[in-house]
């Protein structure tokens, strides 16, 4: 498989350290607000990558953190702690906030049919691992202390800025008046490893003992500590949204490589932004949608998954409700196709020609997903296969096989239960048609429609569908 690597800015052949085994770390969700469709897109990308690797024969060990401490309002060290902000806003404790939004996140991921990681665990359960890592950095001389915090000294790490392609001297802090900055911090790019419970964090609700005093970890250290703890010093793939490249991921590389002296990540996988109607999603613009909002608006959440497939993960996705409606309609048609194929149940022997057609579709699908996850192309292959004249049983098998990667839950498509009254009406309409009473037949069709069903005439008779 070939995959774009942010570090080298090239599409590369993916290799693993251990044969047929991939170690994969994803930056997790900060549990202080609802999981929105931007998160949805990012985790769908991770899911597609993981499903593709599995389909191509790799075993994937996937670790994801849950950020429930230390993530300040900016990705740097400015502003207040996101969880404390959430707690104040909703009149809850930080632990209650963390629990509530972690559950919302997990539910949202299930709605989008995203496989749960092999290990999904909160940062607060890994404080000892973080303290150990900071100690290693301290011993090697990569840290300094101020009255407020323990910092990583970026000037000591020569490679800093390689991932994002920025030079350390160009990193200028955008000082805003309301932002509190530690006056003893040496360089704007230096970042906190451990906050002391002093000054603006005097009342910080989450805190632990450490060699540097009572306090709490900075945001970045959790990902290095957790990925090394579960996956070793060097991991194969690390994912995140592109917004994490310039600060969070640079910092992860710096602190991990400084501690181990080894390469931290072999392939960096970043998903691009989601916009709503062409603009950035934000609460103030009232264009902010939680995953659950789509369900409340009557959409099947998997139609959002389908919508994501239509834009490559390295392009900005423009979300619109028109596009979502269109995706839902394609998905419903696909579900109808699955139902039809199931009933057709053709058991014909595959001819040589048709067998090679099946293999062609399979190969084209593999080529698409294996070429830096060209999912739009993979979808096109699937639709071509459906239009082809291969026997329906084989078509259905192929569809299920592709769905192992796509995750549209096709195996679980339920048969539509048509109420007996609707079937009776449909039969009456059929009779009216046979009697050439077309006016009556049409009236019945409208009545059926008003009850939420559509009737379609086929050479084999009528078919009732749910609208
Ligand atoms: Zn991270």
C-alpha cells in the first residue's frame, strides 16, 4: 500500500517494522464538548486507513488517548484548561464533564460505524508514565523550570520544526492582551511538560504529586508517554487533524526523540479540515453540528460517512445539507440494492469471463484503496460492479467484501417490513390497473405515498418501498 507521509511530503510505499503488523497511534478527543462532524471526518479517515490495512492483510494495533487533562484553550500553553472551562460552563465537576463528553464521543463514533481502537484510554490514567518521561528528559538536559512550570527547551532539539517545515526563529507568538504568558519562558516555541498548581492554576481541580511539585501535565506529553508505553519507542503510523501539525505533533516528536534518541514516527497521516457551506465551523457562526445533531435532524449518520468518502482525506471537505441529503439518497438506494440482491439469490456457475470480471473489480478496488486511500475511486468501482452483469450472489459477496473497508454496515441492512394494509392497498391498485381504472389506481398510489411508501412496477409485478 502507498500512503502520503507528512514528514517527507511524499507518497511512499508503506512498510511495517514487524512483518504484517502495524502500530498505529491516533491523537484522541478532548472531552469538554460534544463530538462534532469535523471530528467525525477525522476519525472516519483513521477508520478507513485501519480497515484498509486489515483488508490488505495487516494486523493493526491501534492506540488512542482521551484527553481529559492539560489541554488549554490554545494548542500552546495559553488560556485556561478546556475541562475547567467546560465544568464552569455547565456547573459540573471536571470529572463529570470528562465522563459525559467521553460517552458522547464514544456514542458518536459508534453512530459513524468507526471501529473502537485496540486501546482507548484517558490521559489521567497515565500520569506515572508521563512523569517518567519528563524525568528522562530532565536527566538528558532538555528541560528548564520556571516558577509556574517545567518546560521543554526547544533550542536543544535541532530537528524542531521539520514536520511543519517552519524554522524555530520564525515562530512568533501572537501575543493577545487577554493571554497569560509565563514571563520566565525562554522561547515562544518552548512548551509545558508539567504545570505547577500556582498562580492562574492555583485552583486547578485535577492535580497530582510530582518531582516538580503538585500540579498537572501539559497536553503534549500524554501522547508521547502513551504511544511509547503501548507501542514502543518507534511507531509505524501516527494520525491527527492537520491543525495538530505545527504545535502538538512537533512537540510530540521533540520530546519523544529527545528521550529515546530514536525516530518516533515512521509515517505521519493527517486529515484535512471540514468546512460548513464553505466556511470554518464555529459556535458563534451557528454552523456547528454535533454528530448527534445529524441524527436529530432525521439523517442516517452513515450518510455522513458516505459523504466523507466523496472527498479525498487530503482535501478540504465542504459539508452542506444538500450534499448530505444526496448522500443519504445514494445510501438508501444501495440498501435497496442489497435487499434486491438478497432476494434474487442466483446460484449460477461463474463463467470464465464473469470470474475474471469479479477479479477485475476486486483488483481495481484494491488499487484505489492502496493508492493513498483513493476512496472516491473505490466507490466508483463499487458502483460499476453493481451495474455489471455478474450473477447477483457474486455481486452481493463483492459488495460485502468492499464494505469491510467502507463500513456502510451493508450486512446489517434490514428487510423492510411492509404493513399488511399497505400490501392490501397495493393489490387493490394492481386490480384497478388490470380493470383499466387508472384514475382509481392513481388515487391509491397517492394514498400509499401519503403513508410513507412508494410503489414501483416491475416486469415481475409491483415492489413496495419505504420512502
Ligand atoms: Zn496527540
